[in-house]
C-alpha cells in the first residue's frame, strides 16, 4: 500500500509540474523554420526505456504554414541504412508557442510547448502525449548544429528532471549520418 501511494504521489507531482510548463513568451513560429538536429530526448515512456540504447541523432525540418501552424518532418538513419521518417502537422493554439497534433503513427494526442528557444542555436520542447488515458511526458532538445554547449545540455537535463523524468531516462543522442532527402 505504501508503494502504491508513493508511486501515485510521484505521478501526481509530475502532472502538476508539467501543467506549469509555459511556452516562451515572445515565441515566433517563423523562427522555427529550417533544419534542426535532435540532440536530447527524455521521457518515462516504457518504449524509450527499452530502445534508448539504439537511438541516434536525427534531423527535423520545421516549416511554418500560411495558417500559422508548424509542419514537422523527422528523419533518422537506422543502422541498416534505412531511414525512419515521421511527419506531423502541429496546429497553433491561442497561446503562442503551444501547439497540438495527433500522431497517426502512435495513435496519440500531443500537446507541445516550445519552452525555450534561441532560433539560431537551440529549441527546448515539452510535450504531453496522451494515448487513451495514459499520458507521458517527452522533452526534446534541438540544435541548429550537431553540438550544443555543456550549459545547454545541463539546462535540458535539469528541465527534464523538473518534469518528472527519471535521470536514467534522459539521453543525449550520438551523432549519426543524415538520411538522404525524401
């Protein structure tokens, strides 16, 4: 019973921390345009625990639409030479920097916030993914190049811990060759 209450308390704390995450105040969706490298990834999702050792850096192409939404195309080169690709259209909400999208691949509803961004250097995102009644938190650190400063990596680590992600579920992805253009 004590273990159950402890786990329930931890889950509730992570939801309350996640609810306090707010997007960057002066967010400009046009600044997100272009190529980003996925450098950091953190989540408590079970699939990640089982697969994080195999994950490598990938690229994301962010394209703002005429309607103010954000087309996100992700690609990562697999060890067998094939490319894993995923596309999502994130719809802008009435809060700048907060977007929502449905992932057909994972059958999840995603509420994403761009919480910290310097458009020519890095972007830190926080997403609550809900599949059925099972929400998970995902934080990502993107860079315009494949290297970011130790300070930014630590900021990402601390932010991820603050959203309830366990230390062992925070990964800095190894560099990887890029997929050819689709």
